[in-house]
């Protein structure tokens, strides 16, 4: 099928590359000419594992093109995906200006030669399926008033669930595909488009093997509004789950329990599930905060106040600040101290800094008079260009970060940090203080390396004295008092 993807960001580029890998003819369109030029040269504009090789494979097969001009691509297309940004406005509402502009341009480029499906892949508030339909119609009416009635199209909502850092695998092997639409012709097109993914009858690309046991992907069809709500509800739930783990960790720290053990203990309950229960400095990224704000705004428009959603935001904001409090407990005075941040990206395997906890922590420390050094294996260039006013020093290596620092804070759990020589870096520091905001290191190993270590929800008291063997405890209890 002929597919157009509008917006070549994290979602659009991966979506385009995957559809092209599956055998569709894809054109990715963006208004940013610089991005398109780089993509035409085969360079992804984001850091995402396996994306570059997938784009190269797609290009070799002649299945993917990049353009700034939307009209010819839409005219030839069967399916047009809208994957533009929907960032928050100051009042929390989703900014729909990019979506609206894309929808009008799609309408203006359509003719009566074929039936086309316009798909909202951007995360958009309920009602945007209807809005897109109206805007496409207006676009058609403005460009060719005479043909207005003859142009046939359907609108679908197909929310995206990929995670940055594993976006290629998530797109090729999703847990489910959700398609919201109100007519059978639209659903038929979407089913045909996704049939290789549903049947999982394609060879896996290098670096992204099919998960063991995966034979089929469920494709769920819903109304437009349900599909739109599914995306918001999924993100709200995941953010709430992480927030819950953080709340429990904060209580564990106070009562002397080990949060990682507690989370492992509850995660084995199949009703709860083990994932997204890692305590840390809180979630970040372009989606959770923006989507919860947008859902709160939608709920308020309908006269509903969602206390749980608001609490998710509040808990997460407090969790970021917990790092500052731990540094104050250890160092008392932060003015003039040098703090090293291990990691900038909001999560490993991406260069995305949108709503990253690192930026909040760095800004707060700078406001309090500390000197801040940072090291990230991938995201430092992005930080330099996106936050030019952030007065941090970019270290050249982990050793450079540790040299003469008064404390180190783990902000991003990059895999390469796991193999750091802790004793080596402790010796380089002015004070060997480690605030492990991602519970990346074994506390015993950090203590043995000479660090004053604190994690999230980890209790040093429970590990200072090893518990006696079970038989010994039982014997002690049976002795007369
Ligand atoms: N990033 C994620 O992990 C993720 C996951 C699931 C869903 N989403 C949702 O997908 C959407 C896109 O997110 P993203 O992270 O890829 O955004 P992004 O900011 O990385 O990319 C958006 C792109 O759209 C382009 N654009 C804007 N208006 C355009 C127009 N009229 N025509 C052509 N191009 C235009 C921009 O230049 C930009 O390159 C958002 O709604 C987001 O909430 C994102």
C-alpha cells in the first residue's frame, strides 16, 4: 500500500521505517527541511537503537522516501498518518495547531481518484477524529470546491504505544494494535495495512528479533473516541504505577524496608505485574506529563475533577526534588559544591530530554548555588543545543565527571554505567557520596568501594547486620526467657 507519514519525529520516523520494512511504499513528510535532508542521506535525526539500519534496509528496497512537499505524496496515497507533535499549552491543554495544519493540508491535496484513510497516530484528546474529518473536508472545500462531494476518505485513530529506546521492536512486535473508526471501509484498509504485523509473517530485521512465542498480534477495533481514550488511559496508568512504586519506596526508606524487595514481592502477583515498579527519581519524557495534563483538561471540560491524575503529577514532581533533599542530608550546604549528574536523557537508549528529571535537578542545583557537571553517553549534544542557558559543565568521561566532585547522582540508568569502576571513581572525588536515583548499583558494592551510598527506598540499616541463619533464629526463640 502507499503510505504517507506526516511528521518525522520519534514516532513518524520509526513508523515510516517499519511500514516500509513490511513492504509498503512509504513517504515521510516534514515541514523541517533540515530533518528531511538528513533523512534523505540516511541519517536518523534522533538516537534510537536499530533505526539507522532499518532505514538503510528500507532505502535499499526502494520502499521509503522523504519530502517536504506533502501534496504529491498525499495525492498518491492510500493511507496518510498524522504523527506530528501535540505538546502542552501553558494551561495543560494539548496544542493541536500542528495537527490542524496537517489535516487541512491533507484535504487540500486530495482528489476524487481513490478512497483514502487519514489516521491520527499523534496522541490527541477525545474528539480529534471528528476534528480531523472536519478540517480535511474544509481543506478539500478550499482547494477544490467543485470536487468537494466526490472526494472519499475515512478517518481512523491508531494510537502509538512505542517506547523510546526500544521503538523499533515495539513497533514490529506490539502488544496490541488499536484502531478506532466508524466505518467498515476504513477498518478494511487498516486491517490490510497491518496484516503483516498481525500475522507476524515477516523476517525479523537484524538487531530486533521477534520475542519468543509471538505468533500473532491482536488488532482491536473500537470507536474513534475509545481509541483516543485508550492511549491516555494507558499512559496515565503507567505513570501512576511508577508513582505508586515511588510512594512505597519513600515509606520503605522511613520504616526500614527494602523497596526493591517489596516491589519484587508485589510484582509477582499477576494482577499487579512486575514491570514499571522500579523506584527512582520519577518519570519524564514527552508523553506522560503532557498526556496527563491533557486528560485532566478534558475531564475538567466535562466537569470532572480527577484527583488520582493530579496526585500522579504531584508525586512525580516531589520525587525529582527528593534528590536535592538527599544531597542536602549528606552535604548540608550545596552552595559552592560540585555535583556530578550521571545521565541526562529521560531514559536510557534515547537522546530525548523532553521533561527530563536531569534538567529539573540541574536547574534546581544551579539556583541553589551548586556547580553542576554532567555526563551522558548520547544526550550531551542535544542538551547543549536545547538548553543553551543551562550553566552546566559537560564532562568528557565518567572519570572527568567524578574528578573533585562532592557528590554523584545517577539520573539515567544507562547500561554502560553498570560497569563503572566504583572504587576508581570514589578515589577521584572530593567526597565519595553517591545518590543512586535509579537504584543502578548494588549498595554493598558501593559501600565496599568507599562510597557513602543512598538509593531510592533502600535501607542501609537492614543491611548493616546480616540476619542470622533461620535455624539460629528459631533456636534463639525457643530458649527460655
Ligand atoms: N515520542 C514518543 O515516545 C511517543 C510515543 C507514543 C505517542 N507519541 C505521540 O506521537 C506524536 C508525535 O510525537 P514525537 O515524539 O514523534 O514528536 P516530535 O516532536 O519528535 O516530532 C514531530 C514532528 O512533526 C513535524 N511537524 C509538525 N507539524 C507538521 C506539519 N504540519 N507537517 C509536517 N510535519 C510537521 C515536526 O517538524 C517534527 O519533526 C505526539 O502526539 C506524541 O504524544 C509519542
